[in-house]
C-alpha cells in the first residue's frame, strides 16, 4: 500500500505523519514554531524534514502552507503568521536533496478540503465548501470532485474580505473575533459568569461554554452570527450548499451551529436553503496532515 508523508505547516506548530491510501496515519511528529525560530527558520524547517525523511522512505510528500503560493506551487508568497518563510522556494530546495521523490505544495485550507473529500466518511457529495476557523479563516471549494484553485492557483480567501467597518472576516469570525465580542459584552453583563476578562482566550471561553456559562454562550452565539454572514457570501459566490467547518474552533461547533443556521435562514433564498447542510468536519486535529497527504494521491 502506497505511503506518503503529509506535512502541515501551521501558525504555532508543524505536524507531520506517514499516511496510507486509507487515511491511516503513523509516525506522527510535531515541532513548535517557537523552537524553529531559534536561528534560521527556513534551514531549521528543512533540517526537521530531513530527520523525518532519514527514518522513512515515502513515495511522495505533500505540504500544506497557511498562505498564498505562486502559480507553479514552488514559491511561498504571503504567510501572515510566518513572514520568515515568504519568498522561499521550498520545492526547489527539497528536490535538490531528494530528486527521486515528488513534492506537492498547496494552501492549507485547500489541502484540508481535499483530505476531507478523500478520507472523511461523512462526505457524500462531490460539491462542497470547506471552512477552517482558527486564528484566521481559511476557505476552499470542491466542485465536481475537483479542488477549485482560482485563476492563479490559490482558490478563495474568504477571511481576507474587508467589511464595512474596516475589519476583515478574519477579524470578526475567527478566534480574535470571539475574544473581541466577549470584551464588548462583558462591561454591560449583569449575570453570573466564570469568564475572566483579564485572562480571556478562545480556550477559556470554550471551557466556560461547556459549563453553560451564559456570557460565554452569548459570545459564541454572536460569533455564530458573524460566521453565518461570511458563509452566506461564500455559499452564493460558489453555489455550494454543503459546508464543512473545521479548524481549531471546530470543537465549539455545538455552540455555533444553531446561530449559524438561524442567521442563514434570513440571509439566503429558498434556492440555497432547500438543500443546505452545515456540519462539523470530522477529521479533527489530523485534518492538516491528512490534507497534505491527500495532495499526493
């Protein structure tokens, strides 16, 4: 059975694992971005990949990057959270070391959507949108079983769309948006809450919501409304009515699902609502590795 290496470059860590054609992961590795920043970050990443390659012999390597790539998929153009790797031609450097191995690069959201299509048993359609929500918003579309990559190879960038208030969808519908919502609600809130505005994080709000904290639940409700406003744009632009939501915030989907669906009912026409499906992507924390690996199959 063919085995490939999937590498998921994220804003806080890089994860890697060997993946077979059934989506089974073995030899999983993780390293923090902070550790890689000690010295030359690009060289440190390449050295880390070398250590994995030395112990394994994958047939191919797929790499997901949280940013924009050149059309030939050889140069990293823009990565907001990792400016140190902008302009780097990783593929050329890797091919010079491993000329007999094929390397595939893609935007991480595109890769995750492809991984969801190939490996997720809940997917029963060949047309869907994929939204990853974490520090920012990633987006991708599968149309007729093919990854839509746009005119220059990167596909949709929903999170970068500017809104009327001068903010982007990244600002209002991702983790920072969640924290901003709570900070605005807190001063006027009169009820009991375990939320501490001085140590506020997305994770602390999730824990509070799990304890049915009213302020935390209200915060997620407002975030769900913001996400729905972005999804309405996405759904109408690409004419897809099945949406899978993944990323770091996906464990909070149970708090977001109701406000998302309620807002979409008032934002979309019956053409879209009739077959609308909004679900949590089920690949969990392995979605980045599986997505990167899916580029190879």
